[in-house]
C-alpha cells in the first residue's frame, strides 16, 4: 500500500486510488474533453486523500461524499485485479498518449493537441521540428517543458517575493504586491507564482486602462534582475517566466494588476484553492450575494446583481456573507 502526503499533510492511505483517479481525470480533460467527468474524478480523489482510513471495498468508498456507483466499481476492480482495464486501454491508444504528452506543454490545450495529432505531430521531438505550427506561448512552453514541470520550493518563492517587492518598491512605493495561489496557502512547493499587484492610480474605467498597461510595462521592465521573459502582456495581466539564477530552473510567473477596490476579491480568488472558491461562491449565493474575482455584489429581488460592496480586507468578504473566516492555510481543499 502506498503512503503519500495528502493536501492537509497527513499520510494518504488511499494514494493508489488517487493516482488512478487523477490519471482518469487527465484523460477526461485532455482527450474526451469532458469537464464534468474530470471534476468528478478529481473530487473523488481529494475525498479519498483526505479520508483517514484505508478503503477496503467499493461499497465502503460509496459512503463518502463524491463517490458514486461507477467509481466504487473501479475501486473494486483495482482491489481485485491490481489494475483498471479502462486505463490499460488508454495506455494502448496512440491518440490518447500523444494528446497527453502534447498537453504537457504550457499553452497547448486539448483542442490544439488534437489538431497537432491530426497533422501528424505526436512527440516532443515532432514539436521541436515544427515550431512554425506553434504560437509564442507554446514555443516558450516547449523551450521550458522540463523546467515548468518542476515544483518551486517555498524558499525560492520567498526569495523571488522579496526581490519583486524590493524592485517594484523602487519603481513606486505605492505599489502593493501579494503572491497568492498555493504559496499563500502555505504549501511547501508550488507549480507557479501567482502575483497580484495594485496601485492607487489604477482605475477600472476604459480611459484609465491605458494607464494600467503602461504601469504594468514599466513594472515588468524594472524586474530585469529576475531574468524575465514575456509570454504575453496586456492592460491587466503579464504572463511570463522568471529565473532567480542561471543554476535554477525557469519559473512560470503571472502578474495581475488590479484597481484597489478589486484587490481583496482578487486576492481571495487567486489564493484558491479552486474547490474552496466554489464552496465560498455557493455560500455567497445562499446569502444572496454574487462573488467573483473582482467584486462582491448583493443580488436584488429580481436576481440582478447590484453595485459592488466596498471591500478593504479579505475578512470583510467573509463577514458580508456570514462565512466563518478561514486563514489561507485553511483553504487547501
Ligand atoms: P499550483 O501550485 O499548482 O500553482 O496551485 P494553485 O496556485 O492553487 O493553482 P493555480 O492554477 O496557479 O491557480 C491559482 C488560483 O487561482 C487557484 O487556486 C484558483 O483558485 C484560481 N483560479 C481559478 N480559476 C482559474 C483560472 O482559470 N486561471 C487561473 N490562473 N487561476 C484560476 O479558480
Ligand atoms: Mn499557482
Ligand atoms: Mn497560476
């Protein structure tokens, strides 16, 4: 029996089930493009990972929230035969294998991967020889395929955070920066760096967006110590690559620029986890509020959202919808 760490840090007694469920989830997302099944498999895996007891039968698993008849049957098959026929078939399927491989490249989604497969591109080497079929994002994704799959240790993000804060503070001390995502949730390693930035001069209106665009460009230009490369940059979002030193892997870094009145909702949203966000949005709706990455708005009698509630801290969002405050480290669900 495998023992793996689950999201809360305790031993995962059901790690082997989680592995095959996550593999099925990836298949549904990338090959079948069935997002419902993808979510169902991921939900089942996270429920099993958090379960403090080794599951012995499918029936026992079915008692857990998020595990139905079909997944219970797969657990039984796995317990009895040590494998899953469905996965064996997927492993034999050339198209499924190629799509799984190609979607490992940042910027290549399931649709692009299927298109590439149809044009005869099946391996990473094929990609390297056909870069004319790729856009700028996909070319960077290919260039750093191995680097982007490496997790970023927390200590390295701490160093990058310090650098980012120092450098943007030199541009203008009125900038505020928060690194969100799994890092803010206290994880010991992360897949990427999700930075949010605000500045008092940033406004929501169209006229002022041009200002935001310039501000974001100036900000990124000031980060050359971090060996930045740009995937894309617009009025509110930079997507790119940074590297602390030439001995370390290149890391995916996103920087979003927001007006101060949207900053707290964005920090909440980009801290996640995505499952936590879903729970919180559902709770907001029960209290007749609609919550998204920009704002919290009350729903009128007709169900039409009103003006955004003024928010100056994350706690206020929880207060408005009467949801017990959860520290970022408590949002790993
Ligand atoms: P990681 O360590 O793998 O990066 O984990 P993460 O930091 O939790 O995931 P992420 O993919 O970097 O996304 C950061 C947070 O943004 C997520 O926790 C999630 O709550 C939120 N988020 C969504 N949808 C989307 C989306 O479509 N794009 C992005 N970039 N973030 C999203 O809920
Ligand atoms: Mn992240
Ligand atoms: Mn991210």
